[in-house]
C-alpha cells in the first residue's frame, strides 16, 4: 500500500503543480508552457524570418503570435538553418526554448515557455498590473507568453510613460509593441494639434502611415483638420499632398475633408475640374460629384 501511495505521489508530482510549504508560506512552481512553432524564410526580405508561436490556452482556445524577427533575436539560430535546430528567444517576460527542424527555408517544431515572475513586479512598479485581466486576458502565464513574443519590455514602458500621454494600461503596452509606437511618436503626434489622441488613434496612425510630417503637409496647404478621423480617411482613400495641391491650384483650397475624400472616390482630378469650370466657373465639389455620376444639379 505504501509503495502504491508513493507511486501515485510521484505521478501527481510530475504532472501538476509543485507545492512546497515553508513555515506559514506556500511556494507554487507551475509547469512550463508548451506549444508549436512554424517559421518561413522564403517570403521575407532584409534578412528577417517569420515565426509563429501557437499554444493551447487554459479555456481550450488558441493563442497565436506571428511576427517578422531579426535572426539576432534568437540564440542559436543561423540564417541558413537546415536540419535539426535548437534555439531560444530570450525576453524580459520569459524565455522560449525551441526544438525542431528546417528544410527548404521552412521550419517547425515545439517550444517550452518559461515565464519570468520578476517581470510582473517590475511592470507593477511602473503602474502596469499584469495580474489584472484586460483584452489580453486568460491566466497570467498566457499574458506573459504574449508579452514575450511581441517583446513588451520595461524599457518600452518607461519610454511611453516619458511622453506624458496620459493614463496607460497593460493593453496599451501590447498595442505599442505590436505597432511600433514609442514615446517620440506619441509626443510628435500630440504636438501636431491633436492633444486628445488615444492609443487607438496612434494604432490607426501606424496602420495608415500617418506621421507628424504628413499632418504638417496637409496643414501647410490650408487643409487644417482638427478631426483626426478626417486624416484617417485621407489615408484610406489615398489623399496625397500632391492631390491636395491640385485641388488648391484649381481654386478648391477651402473645402472640407469630406469633400476632398469625395474627389478621390469619384476620381475628380485637375483635368476634370478644368473641363467643368470651362462650362461653369462657379462649379462646386457637389456639382462635380453629380457630373461624375451623370446627374446635373438643377438651376446651374
């Protein structure tokens, strides 16, 4: 009976948590997180490698994080890897130890993630509580796993805080890491005349390639726009400074962002405006839109 109990204890010891009682303290050491990785070098430029890490979450879902990495991010991985490989991704939030193989520029295998508990305290001292669930919810290890793969660091946290952008949360750290938002970008965008921008706005700015230079170019041409969403629409519909210059040269300097966007949607360019003005010098943007869709406003 004693032998069976010892055997059972050994199985439980190897599979579950290790609980060590020291006086009145309980120390819990969790088992490492495991998952799969896939890599592809065939479509990458500038010497980068695309790697995706995937693991099952506690609720049965999947946590997938894929990104383009520099080879220098990994310990033990060469650019011409072929055959069996063992490499590591060492981050502040934890370390991923990877095993597998490469063939013809593609690789796959398994990984083990070991969280760094010290990272939690370091972030909490800066006002970022990783133990509170947010959009990147799940257990704390899942949040640390995501933080490691996208490279959320204390340096990033300090940099964002230095911009005095306002209250930031853990989810903002993830967005900043994923979309390459730093304190300098935050300060520059804030200085362009949009003091109330939030992190979601900065994410849009990165996605649609809106920077301080673009904002200044738009403003210098007389299309000053206090509505940030107007600039987003400009980028979505490919409103360039050159196009704005064309409108200004044809007498449309004081038009709204919505009218500018309409010109792009309906392909109203300088040639079309000149032709329309030859018939009616007082033609408006709305008139031009009507002409493009084959309707002429009455009374004109």
